[in-house]
C-alpha cells in the first residue's frame, strides 16, 4: 500500500469518526413542587441560555465573546453586555452616586443639627455591604438517580439557601457544556459584584451565583421566600441553533437604555 493510499484511508477514518461522534447538547429543566417548569438551562457548545417559559424574556451567554445577551421577545429587543460595557456603565453609575451624595450633604448641612443627625443615622442603617456567602457541605443526595453534593449557604448566621450540585461525570454532561455553564455563572457573578460596588450597598442577588460554587444544580432552595426548584429532566438531545440565534432579527439596544 502506497503512502498516499494510507494517508487517504486514515483521513477517511478520521472524518467518519468526527462525523459520528457529534457533540451532545444539554437541556436542564428545573421545576417547582407542583411540577411546573420554572427554569430551563440549554447549552450548545459555546452558547448557553436560561429561560422561564412563563416570562417573555431570557438570557443568553456567548463564551467565545464572553458576552451576555438579554433578549425580550415581547418587545423584540436585545442587549449585549460585555466586560467593557459593564465597566463603563458602572463608572457612570458611580459618578452619578457621588454627585447625589454631594447634593445630599449640601442639603443636610442646611438642616437643624437634630434633624440632620436623625437622617444621617437612617442613611447609615441602609448603607451596608452584605456579608459574603459561605457554603457548608451537607452530605450527598440523589435526584432522578443522579448523585449530587448538598451545600447549605449562609450569610452571616442566617441560612439563606441550599443547593445540590452534581459533577459533569455524574450528570453525564459534556465537559465543554459544563465549562460554558460555569463561565456564564462567573460572568453573572462579576456583574452583580460590580453593581454592588457602584451602588455602594448590597443587592438581593442569587445565592448560588454569589457563592462561587461549581457544579450542575439539581436542587436550588431559597429560604428567604420558601422557593425550591428540583431537577425535572436532564437531556442530551440535539438543540436547534435557532434557540440561540433567533434574537438576531430583533432591535439591538444599548445597556444604558436596557437599565432605564
């Protein structure tokens, strides 16, 4: 057999293998206690999407561009959010906050001492940063036959949430899909942290995202509102690319407009 023939056979075999071993997509459906769909996470390669069938908007994440895309189906609009856009927007917010604080100080200086003292006390009570969320391991569970690690999440002394997270191996998820999902959560946490810094106070952010824990959520419980979502289904069926690209026919708007 000639070298050329051997090369062609190897090339044909490689093309056959790569053509048949296609990358599996991921659809993770979380439901409430009544079995209704509340949150759907879909992943295809470098793209991820989080949606709620009851709401007219959803969030996309493009890992290659490290960009979050907020889509409003009802208004047929979308907003792209990347790191630079975030920094610029929160710089603007921080400047506005400084201007407002300067105006307030000038107004307070004109008030009687007792009234000024009372207002300053009230401002001090509302202006604070939230304590960091810490996770305490709480054993293993099985959900739909998938093993996950339970974590109780605390903020100070308060137990605010609980999450049960599976590894990609235990859940049968492609490593590339898992990497995309974790990158999306990391980006959302960065957004929340910058918003908190710009506002000068804590925000009511998602405990799982703010905890920084890594894993596939099979149980998400929020003790603050007695809400709990549990895995309803985990599928590796191929997803239509339109799930991640359909928004491109919509009107693009700026981040500043989106936040109004």
